[in-house]
């Protein structure tokens, strides 16, 4: 059984997810910077159908524009808000993190897990009126797999994809890839119009099978995207908004001003200003408790750069040195301390692990002394555009136990290369909520982005091999818990906090996404019941 | 005058080539990063090399520059690496937004500066002191603060103007005016202060000159002395400051556009720079350098026209 999949395969979600999560920290939170996709009905009022006087237009903001609509160039995180509305995906992640069929009706794995059969709905059409069938999905997936671009890595275990009939797709893998199932909620789960994909204008003018289509007249690339509801979409009634305007506003304060001035209907607001919205009487608020995590990746677990890190006691000392409650308070109090890498919404989360590392500087110092590093040592860490605001606190916490941090400034476009360089023993990084299978691949596999020095361990290898055979996500909780516990007990990471986000909603609107949902989707925006 | 003009144009062209070539040369060190950013997590040595060759970025900088410059001469600045949108199509709409704000801000600043500067220089006393106080305030209060106060008071609390966004003139002239009002006031505030100070200074110098005294003794009215003589003679230095202020306002558009979420040149440049979209970055550089050189050229020519002595430089 092959546990290791190619390096690039492993890094794709972490990067986008972390960048989306990082935006929450650096920008203080924008509506685009957060969660979810939901079940097809979450866009409606709580009673299941929109009230007669319910709003039919929605204006929201995202903090960055999608760089392209070419399927291979689609980014996850914030960008999914727009492309997810146009293309839709085979599955979406439900409120509790479960897989919900969307363009698909179901799936099944072969016994060896190397063949995935997905059944599509038989009533799918593109916004140009042509049918969207298994053949179009095959063309889309092959385009993503065979074209150089950001999304290619997500499809690189796909050996072949066949359209058995109009509604049946058979995907064969070169190696077990349980995370692929959840990737079908993301860019490899889209169906794009293949004839259109050859056009040069495709990057700006997409044709998809989703609930909305881009209004080319009102849309200004990079600035404002206007989405018009498709009445011929299979589940059009579940979407209460006839027109959705997504404005690109990078500045968090500008987003809040726009919300207060009535130009936006729902937006993520900064922790510091959330109470003002709550008490104003003009807005209701919805709070997500844990939608992204902040942590130190102690990447040099073998001590290749700093020999001290090969000693478990040193890695544990870092975990004891972090005042996680203080980090939460410094971040505005929205969120909770993190003592393990798995999110509370995942099946691998184990409350018992929360008491392994409590804040204890003296204990941290004595562990360092036992390991022979009483005098401390110095390390280099990459200073990334997404982490600068948190760096002083990290510097201080590590200085308290004698570890001096030198920050290397990294240009934004070099972020991934810096992480993969293997130059940094410890990295401050972020992640969005991930399904268990993807979390395992992205955090613990030998080729994972967050394992840049490819550390392996016999105990972990055995667990990873078991995890790679999981084809029913609901049945894997025990394995996922064990892998999570391995990470905590061996101090591969030093988790800091799970960050939450508050959404302020104008009258008549309601944010219905949950912390368990990773990508931003239009289904997270609904009308008040 | 013609020779002077030709000399200035030639100088401008040389400057354009130097700056744009230097930009391309510096960007060439980031080609791998730029392609890495396009490839995302699929980036590795092989995929980067393949895409570099595919995009023609594996050639030497002089070859790349020659091709780019030829394109510029033919009005072709290439297309975005990410969206495929031609640069010549992407720039005008963004430029229109920024000029919508910078243009009126410049005109209002200039009018305020002329009024305030001349008033301060001619009246003296408490009028001068008050005017100087206003100029100092304009200098000292950061644009960003003014923008935030304006948004909170006039957009959020009173609801007279939109807090963010831009409506094009073609779509709705009244909404266009509403959408640019607060950004224009913000920009005009600082712009007027720096220009007014310059107008005041040069006017005071002019009014102290012998020819002004002579004109007074001949019974020429104070108003005529100021408007027909002193103002024209002090226009040279003031024009230079006006030109520089225009370029400064254009540069500061980034901050104003961020606060008011305007889809202008500054916002676009910022996003493109973060992304490392090479063809667009070169297009923006060409435009930025062209604008700076063009404005300076116009000022030089205007100065040459106003002051024959300036033509010999």
C-alpha cells in the first residue's frame, strides 16, 4: 500500500486554506475570508421557503478577487464564493462536516479503494443551456489534471477518468487517496463547459452548471462580480437571492463601513468591532467558534537544522511555553485555545488531549535544561505576509524560555517556496477547517507541506497506511484520533488557537454557514427566518 | 521653442527606456516566483522551467525588452498571465476611476491653492496667519484620517454619500458625483495645502519686486497687478508644484482607493504587484512612467512658454 503520494499532491489544500485563514488574522476578517458550503437548503429561510417579504438580492464582500475562472487556476478559500456559485461541485460539505451530494447523487469505492464511482444527477445543464453530463465532468477533470496550474496537484493521483454513461463517472487512482472524495467539494468537483474551456476569454467569462451565472455587463473583473440566479438550475428554489453582488474590498474597515452604510447585507467583522454591531440594534450577529487554526509547525523534528528539535523534550517545552488563553484574548476573544491540531468539528478531535500541554514556563525551562539547552538557542523563522501581526507574541513566548527567533522576511509570492525550502526549523502557519482525511494528508504524510523535512515514524506510518484505506469517512474516527494523538504526544506541532469569526447581518439576512465548512460558498448566505 | 520641445521629448523617451528596462531587469529575478505563484502548489523546478519556456520568459532580458518595446510602439502591452485579459483593455477602466477622483481633486486643490495663496500673500496680517494655519493643518492631518472621519460622518451616520464603491459617469452621472465626493475632498485637502503654500511664497516674492512698485506708482490697481502681472510671473514655480502634486495625488490614490474600495489604478496595481502578473506590471510601469514624464514635459513646455529664459535648459 502506497502511503506517500507526490509532494505537490499534499500541499495544495494547506496553502489555499492557510492563506484564506491567514487573511482572517491579517485583515481582521472579511466575509470572504471564512467558511462554508452547506446543504442545498441552507440558503432558504429556516422554515424551508423564503418568506414573501424576504430580500431577493444580496450584497456581500470578499477580500480578494479570484485570479481566474479557468478550472485549473481556481483557488480554494475565499475564491470559492464566486466560482462555486457558477460551477457548483459534485458534493458540498454540510453543517456538521458531512459530505452532501450536490451535482452528484452518490458515490461508491471499489474494495481496494483505487476506483471511485460517482453518480451524477440526470437534470444538470450549463448556463448556456447545454447538458452537463459525465462526459463534461470527465473533460473538466482531465483539463485540470493535464494543464499546468494551481489546481493540477489536486488531480495528480487520478490515473484515468471514464464516463460509463451520461450520469456515471469512474475515476481510477494511481494510489489510494481518501482525501479526493472531499476534494470533490472543491475545484476537482466542478463541471465546466468543455467547448468554452478552449477560449482565451475563459479566465474571465466562465460557463458552469451552478445555481448562478456571471452577469458580464455588471461584472468588473477584480472589483465587482454580479451573479444572476439560473431558474433552470436543478435546485433553484433553494437559493433565495435572484441577484448576488460580490464586491472586492481588501480593507476590513472599509468592509465594515460599507456594511454600516447599508451597501452590504452580511459581512465578517473584526473581533474588536463585533460588539458595536451587536449592540447597534441594526444588525444581528452570528459567531463561528473555530473556523481556522494558528499553530507552530515544528518542522525540524529530526533536528537537521537545529539539533535541539530532535529531542522530544525541546518540542514539548515549546508547547508548554505558549499562553494560549493570552493569544485568544490578544485576538479579540473570538475563538478558543488550541491544544491539538484537529478541529473540534472533526472526528479526530479528542477533548482528553487538551490537558497534555498547559501553560507552564517553569516546566518548559526545566525540560529544556534536561535536554541540555538550559542556555537556550536561536532559530530562523519565515516572516510571512499572513503572520506578521502574530510574530511579536511568538518572539516573546519563545524568548521566555531562552529561544531567540530571527524572522526572515518572505515576499508574498514566495510563501509556498519558503515553506517547502526546508530552511526553517519552525514555521508559524494557519489552516482552515479540513475534513479528517485531508487533515491527515496535509499534516502528517511524509510529503505534506507541513512536513517539509519529510519526517517519518514507524508508528505514524502504520497509522497513515490504515488511514489511506478508509473509504467511508464515518468509519475512520478511531484512526484519525490516534493520528491526532500521535501529533500531540510527539509535539510535531505547537497549536495556539482556533479562531472564530463574527458575521454581522442586516435586517432580513442570516449567515447560515458553520465552522465545519472549509470553503466560502454562496449557500452560507441566507434570509432570516 | 521647437528645439526646446524636441529636446524635452527626447529626454523623456530616454528616461522611459531606462526606467522600463530597469523594471524588467529587476522583475526578471522574480520570474521563478511569479510562475511559482501561478502554478501554486503544483510548482516545482520542472513545472516552473516548462512554463517559463512556454511563456518565453527563458530568453534574455534585452530580447524580452525589445519585444515588449516593439509591442508598446504598436499599442500591444501583452495579456495578464492569470486572466488572459489584454493589458490595454484592463488599464482604461481602472484609469478612468482614478482620474475621476484625481482630476477633480486636482482642479479643486488648484483653485483653493490659488485663492488661499493669493489671499494670504496680498492681505497679510491675520488673513495670512489664518491661511497659513489652514495650510499647516492640511499638511499635518493625514489623508487617511480625513477619509475615515468623512466616511463615518457623511456616509455611515448621515448617509449622504456611499461609504465605498464607484459608479461610472456613463451609468449614472448623479451617482458618479456622489461616489467621488468624499474621495475628492480627502485628496483635495492635502493637495491644496502644499500648492497654496507655494503660491503664497512666490506671490510674496513677486509683490516685493521693483516692477510691482513701479506699477503701483503708475496707478495700476492692486487687483490688476496681482492678476495680470504678479500671478503670471509666479506661475512658473507654481506650475512645477502643481505637476508634482498631480503625480503625488496619483500615487496616493492607492490609499484612498483602499479606504473607499474604489476599483482604480492604485488598487489594481497593488493586486497585480502582489500576484506578480508580469505583463500587467510592465504595462503599469509603462503607464506610470509615461504619465510622470508626460506631466513633467507639459510643465517644462508651459514653463518654456511662460519664461523664455527656461528654454535654454
